[in-house]
């Protein structure tokens, strides 16, 4: 089942095209990462999904419901955690969560609310005014609000921006738990290592257009290479196109995922007895991201 379908979406702000013919879908129980630099169109795209912005062209469906034609239904199926900290200073944490449940068309469920507050370490603050919370606690509250109506689709816009390690781990542990329960999650992040560890699939967006999309591991193996660092007994000259040079006393080689280490050794005619140490750096989403950025600068 496709929980989210984005079909050829275009969004303009005057002469600026913020989103250009973007299409993708998210399946049930899938974590999908939308990656890109500041200004790439990530937040604009999320805003169109939750109808804060209206697409100029294209259509968006949540569980088969058109977000423009059936906004109330699509919103009731979607949880949204924005980047900005929204302060409800005169209300307590519990009051805010109960109010928000009503906004989503769901009668507040005290047990469910209590479970969320405990799971995200807000139980002790449940009767505190929101204005007294720390920044990290306010971000936890945004997460509770996004989940209070048990949505099918969860949108997380830079959920770990500016948070400490403990809160970051708490959020991602909870995201994995939600995935195991069948929730579908779309998140944006600048922390590419997080996306690499969490996402089943990713889309890299640049200047409003999707440049690459696919299963995370497949993209890494297709568009990057491992770097092999060899510390040798003596200096040697290498003519191989895979030779990248010397770094910190090691000879560095680029090794495609289609090749294994033995292939490299044979290609460069290196005797194994000459090797003192071997270090391998795997390809990453960051490598793909850098290549896309280079292409745009040409």
C-alpha cells in the first residue's frame, strides 16, 4: 500500500521555482529520507503535503486521499513535526496535547497521551507550562503532538536539528519502533549518517529537483566507491586509474563495489607481502551528495 504519493508537484514563488516536477511515493512501514542542502525545496514539499502551501501543479495523495480535495481526511492521517519550535506558553504540556488531538478530529485518549509523554520523557513535565520547558523538551513535545492521533504517515522536518545526543538517540529509537508497528515516515535531515542508518530509501533533492532516488544501500553501491588505504613496506609508483595518491603515509585507491580486494591487488601487481596495513572507508550518501553539488557548480 502506498501511504504517500507525490505526483509531478511544482511550486513557484514568483519567478523562483522551489519544487520542480517532483514525484515519489512511500509504502507502508517504510522510512524515506528527503535529503538536500538548505533551499533545495524540502520544507516547501512537506508544506504542500500538509496543505500549508498549495502546489501550482501536480497532485498529492495520503492513503489514496487527495490532500487538496480531501484535506480533513488527509490531515487526520498525517502527523507533522515542523522545524520551528511553536510555543503555547500559557498552557501546560498535557493541555496542549489534548487540544491538538481535538484539532486532528480525534477525541483525546488519556492512556495514549500518557504513554507518549512517558515514552518521550515528558511525564514529569506534563503539568508544567510549555514556556518553562527547555528547547529539547519543546522538541519532544512537537513529536508527541505529531503522534497524538496515531497517524499513518509521519512527517519529520529536521527533527534532530540542534538537539543533544541523548534526544537524538531517543527520537531515532522511537522512529524505529514506529516503523516496526507499520508507520510510514518521511524525514528531512542534514545529518547524512542518520539517513544512511535509518532510511529504507532516500531521495536527494537539489534546486527543487530530485537528482537521485532509490534504496539507500543500492545508491551507495551504484554511485560511490570504497577507498582503500594501504600502508606499504616501501614507496611504489602506481599507474592505475584507481590510484588516488598518498595520504598520511598510505597509498589510497578507489575500489568500485563491483570489484573485490583481490581484483585490485592483481590489477596493480602488488605483492601481499609488501602490505603492512589495510584500511577501508566505505562509500556514503555524503559522497553522492558531494558529486551532485559538484555537477551543479559546473
